[in-house]
């Protein structure tokens, strides 16, 4: 495709020529606090996406999973998200130290609507609420304390279009490469087979989950 064939949008006025302003209720759906409905969704969510960016604006989205109810609602304006063992890159945490603004997207299996939360995060190494974040006997070493600034529901259209929760739309896992195969190719690991990498990853997942 030739660059001249790509028509870019560079101003909000141009954007609004294509996407009209939404009805007033769409702007007003942000309640800026954790109400009883948000509490219920957070309590049932085992999976949340955490969006961060560094001081230069480079973005990152990290998946976070725990048993439902592990994200703590401390009050109407604060929640806490525990850290669990990972790859030690600490991309999200390094970003938060440079830029505290974060975005969260809470998913509940089988529910097509999602809960969106935006706010400011503080990286915490200990607090009384860490005792309430113990999973399988493991207390987290770090957590994000998030001051909620925006909170609203997102409609079901993305999930309805994707049919994400419908197993009939899922691809055969065998048609996709394993993480071991991907890692071997991405990292140029000539001395390890994809099968050995997959085996090592399986052991790590089973023994270093919390």
C-alpha cells in the first residue's frame, strides 16, 4: 500500500466528521467512584488488564489474573491490586514510578460488558491490606494502590462481535504455536528445543504461580 493511499485523521474536528458526538448520557456514565455495582463486578472478576505508560508516553498493557475477589475495594475511591510472581521485567511498576496514571479493564467470564477504571496508582511494598491478599498461603511482595478518578461500564458490542465466550468460535489450540516454539524463534535459542522450553515453562507455572 502506497502512503498516499492512507488518509489520516489529525484533529478532533476531522474525527467528529466521521464519528459524531455521542448522546449526553454516554458522557455522563462516568461516576468516578466505586459503587455497589462496581464492587460486585470487581468481586467476581478473576482477570483484569492493567494499562500504564512511562514518562515519554510509551504504553504497556499487562494481564493480571487471580481468584475472583482478590482485587480489594478499600473504599469508594480506592482499590488494591496484588502483584504475583512473573518474569521480573516489572514493566508496569517501572512505568507507574514515572507516570502514576493507569487504566484498568475488569472482565467477568460469560459477561459481555466490562468495567473500566482510570486513576492514579502508587506502588506499595507493605500495608495492612496485604494480609487480605494472601492466596495459597502466599502474601504479595508488592501491590498497586489505585485512587479511582473515572469509573464506568463498557457496552457488550466488542464481546458480541468477537463471540469471545462462545467455545464454538475458539481455534483448535494445536493450530497455534506453543510459547516454547515462539520463544525459541523470537530469542534465537539454538541450544534448546521448543519441547524443552515448554516443559520448563510448565514446571514454572505449576510451582511459581504465587
